[in-house]
C-alpha cells in the first residue's frame, strides 16, 4: 500500500510551530514519516540557529545546533547510518 505524507518540508513546518526543544522536533518528524510510509528506515538531521543563543546570555552569533534521529536500518546498521551521514556532509 502506498501512503503519502505532506512533501516539501510541510511535516517539519507543522511540528516546528510548536514550542519545544530541537531534539523532540527531529524525533517527531522521523516518527511521522515512519508511521505514514512504513519505510525500512528514517533519518532526520536538523541544523538550526537558536535565537536564544544569539539574543541573550551566550551571544554566539554563528552558533548552530545539530540534532538527529535515526529509526530502522539507520539505527540498526552502522554502515547504513555512516553512509547517510557522509552523504549529507558532502552536500
């Protein structure tokens, strides 16, 4: 059975409008894709600039935080995970 999920970043947009931490956001996106499509694996990597790091306290203007969630083969198979991560680093 073929299932569809909103494309062009709409899943990320839906979850990112909620007040939450970045780690939870990456997990929610991965689980939504996994539930809708039932693939062998899902990998979500988010790189973001946090306003709190720029505006107050730390004041690190170029500060970026990277989080990831791996499900299925991306979690279970180190070679698959490694290949995925190397591909996104080169892009």
